[in-house]
């Protein structure tokens, strides 16, 4: 490994996240709005990653981790669950 490659990898790992928990995002390739619940670096890959949650068409809570560069902000609000707490 060359000496100049390590600082580049370290800089990517420590880059300030573009999004944070609470932001409403969607995949750049399309899809439904999701709410970010966590944002930050991970050990297994460079860059920032986000854990996002959304509700399926059946109303089931879904969760997945995405690389920051695969996401974008959306103007649409994340849909709310059809069940209400009482």
C-alpha cells in the first residue's frame, strides 16, 4: 500500500455526514421516503452510512443500512403508521 493512500481512506472514513438522524430521505434510484435513525462511519466500508426506517405497503416497519451516496433528501414526508398509540 502506498503512503499516500492511507490518509485518503482515513479522510473518507472521518468525513462529516451530509445527513443526520431525523432527516427524511429516499434512494437516488427511487422508492418511498424513509427516516434516518442513525448516521456515521462503519468499520466495514469507507464513507458515511445511514440506518433508515420506513413502513411497507402492508404497514410493517422496515429498516436497512445505506451508503450516504445512495441517498438524497426528499420533500415528501415519511408516511405515518396507520395504527395510533392510545
